C-alpha cells in the first residue's frame, strides 16, 4: 500500500476511536493566518483540535496562540476541557 493510503487508513482509525468526531459541537478558532483553519470538536466529554492548511505551501501559526488554547509544545498534546 502507498503512503497516502496508509495515512488515510490511520485517519479513519483515529476518527473511529475518538468520540469527539461523532456528532460534535464545533468551535472555530482564529489562527491569525488566512491560509489556515483551526477548530475544536467537542462531544461526549472529549475534544479534538484540528488545524488545517489550505495553502500549497507550509504555513505558520503563532505558538503563543496554541498555548493559550491549551496546547503544549507538541501539537498532539493539545488538551482543553470538553463542553
């Protein structure tokens, strides 16, 4: 299997294991970058932070903003109280 296919399978697995993706309330976050979209999904006591790049180029988001949102130095350790 190709790299893209493996990546998609991994995303599907993550989605199925996290209840925040199921019927979630969405909270949009201003990333300060017009090429990126940030949002939280809140459902059933879990939250997920999603940061999407809509540019063909690498984009940056201020780390201070991520820390204010409850994200640690690594993007995958972003935590926030679920609604």
